[in-house]
């Protein structure tokens, strides 16, 4: 019989900033499960479509994710199927929104489902990213659905060159397109000390993986969010995109204290039977 994995403690924080854009079209949430303590769903959505169109798309992602997560039954429902349904239904709702609003809303999305024992599933579409850091190093990261990512994969560009490429914002997939987008999934087991970073391209565009790893590893989640937004704003030089991110850190749950020892009671020694009996006259 398999021993149950120990429950982990989770710390999470989110950050968002309009950047230098006129409109905020990003959305980010970390949702706690209504029935299983320690289970959460983190979602980042980067809306596109000009003015309110992008916000409509990002809002549809959050509404869909929240409703489906509330109905999710851990231990019974399939985790990857939950993520697949969130992406597929968000895509459908964004398409319907485009018809009724006479706009062309689209959205990237990155979402992570985490159970209290560290079991983790993630999914994404577009160039919003999920990073897993372990011991201050990048352990795993999502692969963008973008033109420059294809060039990196073919060896024509390095990661550093891709960040500054003039076509770095050209996507090959997003929610809301005429054709159903490709969906990318992963499943992994996290451990105490691990940290997750979900963010839009308005954040990761200004950092290498090593700097992200050091920031998330050494700072508390809230402080890491504030630091990354502050540095990205400075490096954008007045031309920054919307910024949204979520940081989640896992730590070992402290062992419960041992039960208090019962008080020690001293009993007087029993007297010898012979000595205890009265003598004959």
C-alpha cells in the first residue's frame, strides 16, 4: 500500500500593473478550492483586441475557470480534463463574445492546478508562461506558441535574441481565433522548496530565466511580485505592456508538536507485609 504524500504549505501572491498602456487587458487570479483545503487554481490571461476587446476575452477566461473549478471534485474528476475544458470553453465563449460585441477579442492563457500533496498540472495557449523553479534554478518552463519560439526551436535564434526580435509579439496560437488553438499540457510532482511563476509577456520579456529564479527563490511571493513589476516598469522605459503575474511557493508543513507528557505521580513504596502486620502481645 502506497504511503500518502505529506501535505505541503502554499504561499501565493499576485501582481498586476497597467504598464504604459491606456487599457488594462490582463487578468490574474489564484482561486482556492471551495472544499479541499490547499488545492488551488492559478490563472493568467493576457487579453488582446484593442480597447475593451482584450479585457472581454480575459474576463471570459476567468469566469469560465472560476465556474468549472468550483464544480471540480478532487480525487474523482480528472485534473487534466478540467484544464482542457477551461481552455476549450473559454475559446468558445470568446468566439461568441466576438460575434455579439462586433470585436475581435483574443487571449493567451496559462493555468496551474495544484493539489495539497504537490501534485501539479498545467496548461497554456500563447506566450503567457509558467515556470517551475527548484533550488534557485529553472526546472521547467512552458514553450510559447509564437513565431520566435519556432525560430528558437529550429536553432535560428537564442532565447536572448528572441526577446528582442522585432516579431517577438507575433503569436501562432491564442484563444478566440477562427480555428481551435493547440493546447499544451504537463503534469509533475512538486516538492517542498519549489516555486511557480505564471506571467504574461509584459513581465518575462525583461528578464532572463536566472534572474527570475533568483528573485522568486530568495523573496517572499508578495515581495517577488512587487520587485519583478518594479524592474519591468523601469526597463520598459515608458513603452511597457500590461503586466500580470502570480507566484506560488511550497514549503513543508511543520510536524505537529508531540503530545504533552502526562504528569508523573509518585506513589509511596509499599510496606513489607511482615512489617505491616501488628506483632502479638
